[in-house]
């Protein structure tokens, strides 16, 4: 189909329109606390190179570059921003950290600052200044920003993309539901009825960075399981995890065939082609459907809600977070920190936030008032992504180990093995514990 997309390729026309509105409204709706100061004398002759993930809408990059140009106008510091592929950002961060050369700043993903904390400039002064001005940092931002067990900031989160349920209202109504239920037995009943109506669900159980990890995390967390204990030892081998996999073995036969081989674009394609009627995804799928006349009717019938909580106190969904860090090898650390502070101020941040159409959700309380969240009622569910109290490697410390386990798809492959019948739930859990033990301490 003509509208098939990845998460990073929304239509430019909508993005440009939203960006134009954002520029006009910059700072108008955002309440900030005046006062306080950030003493960062910029080094003489400073220039900066920054690496960050490639845009997913043109207006993301356009606003980012415009904001950096404004920083140059204000300070005289030239800023070079390089946008690299999502699959490449982790590798380039590792090279930069290990060689002690390259970009002054990198905006990476999730745990990246915690993997290379000894190579980074502390950012507590910037974090406290910005936090005080904009109502405080949200829970997931604090988790990914602060070094474990301290109040020392080593990363500055810029936003997080969530993966709630995306569903067709007409399909649910056909089988007697007005919306997806918030309990696990009800969700299983919905899956069975949709399968019988030839309008199945579909969730990634392949090695998909966003969708695969997101779904596997949800299955485990919603049953009270977790990969790591609070003390950093492996905690996946538990009755709760076995219960989660037993539930998944009932749920999985109701999916569209082939989801154990899905990557991060597969569910987009299946949903857009009406092979799959319920999935989980970022906001990009909805906007791509909305802006293509051929699929506008699907968008009109599409809604978003949070995944069922199950046994968790709140919906267990850890957003994919953009997390900025400054390297010690930079000759201009004050300039780098000043740039990050500048980009998080409302005159710069809110236009960028709006340009992203709700894909990146804000890390600071004040930006919940951004006009983007009133622009389309169907995207309001994304507003609170960074309020999540779950993270990759939950419940353990964020560390190189948690990043390695995520990158190795420990939970994803555990779920796929149990769902497909390649292993019993008990055997799949034991294998996951063995693999996780290569990265984390074993209990006892």
C-alpha cells in the first residue's frame, strides 16, 4: 500500500503545518518559574558537534537545526548537528566513549549515559536549573537522567515515545466491545472474539527494538514479573513470569500469523493493509493513515488507549527515551551544557515538541500544557509517557547490564519461545535467566 511507513516517516505537510503553529505559540502556553541562574561561562573559541537520532518527520530536524542556529546567534558558538540512523546511534556512542574522540554531545537512547557514566560530564546544574523552571522532571526522566542511587544527573532526557494500543473501533463494536478492557481476562476474551471475526490482533514477538521489547515487557510486567531484582540480581525466574507466559500461550494463537518474525515496521504494514485490527505503536501510524486519502477512513476508525494494567498499579510501558550526554573529552563542556539548557527552554523546546506531533512526549511537567496535546484528542494518551514508573531492566538499577539484556532481546525471545510452543513456560524462563545471568548478578 502507498501509505506504508516506518515510525520516522510521517507526511511533511502535516509536520510543517504543526511546526508553523508551534512557532507562533512558542512559550505562550508554557508556565515557567522565573529567577535562578545557570553560571556557565562559555569557553573562548568554542564550537560544538552533536550527534542525535535521525528525524521521523522533517519538521523535527528543521526545528532542531533552527534552535541550534538561534544558539549560535546568541552565543557565537557554531553547532554542527549530525542525524544518524536509530540502529547506528548506539554503536557510534560506544565508539565515541571508547576512543575519547568525536562529538562533544550525543543524544542517545534510554540507558546510554549509564553505560558510559565514567566518560561523561555531570549535568546536575543544568537539570536542576531547568527542572526548577519548568515544574520538575517526570518520573521516567529522573530514572534515565540520574545515576542510580544518587541525585547526580548524567543524562538529560528530551522526550520519550510510547506504544499504547492502536485499535479499530468498528472491529471491537462488531464483537461487543466499545474499547479494549483494562483487565487481562477481558483482553484475552477480546482477542478470541476478534480472531473468530477474522479481525485479529497482532503484536511483535520478533527482534524489534521498539515493538518487540515493548510487548515482551508488558506481558511480564502486567503479571507482576520483572527481569531484575532491586539488588541487581536476576529475578526473571519466578511464578509471576511463568504465569505471564502461560497467559501468552493462550493469547498468541489469536494473533495474525507470523508475529514471531515481525520487526518494527511489520505491525504498521499489517494494520494499514487491514490484516491486523489491534496492535501497539507510536503516534506515527495514526498520522500516516490520517494524511493519506486512501486510508483516511482507517484513521477515522482508529483510537488509542493504554495497554491493560493487569496486576500492575499503572500501565506498564517504558517509553523509548532520547537522552542527551556530554563527553569529558569535549574541550567546551560549558558551551555544551549551555546548548542543552537552551534547547530545553520553552522558546525552543515547545515548537520542537509540537513539530513532532506527539511522537516525543515531554520530560518536564510544564510542557504537559503544550498545545500539541489539544491538537487531536486521539493523541492525548501519549502525553503522559514519561510519567511511567517502569524502565528497561525493571526493577533493577539502570546500567550497562540492562542495556545489554535489552539489546540481546532476552525477554523477547523468551516470550517468542513460549508463545510458539518451542519451549514450555518453565523452560523458556530458565533459559532467559541463564542468558540474563551473563549480564547481571545471579541471585544468591
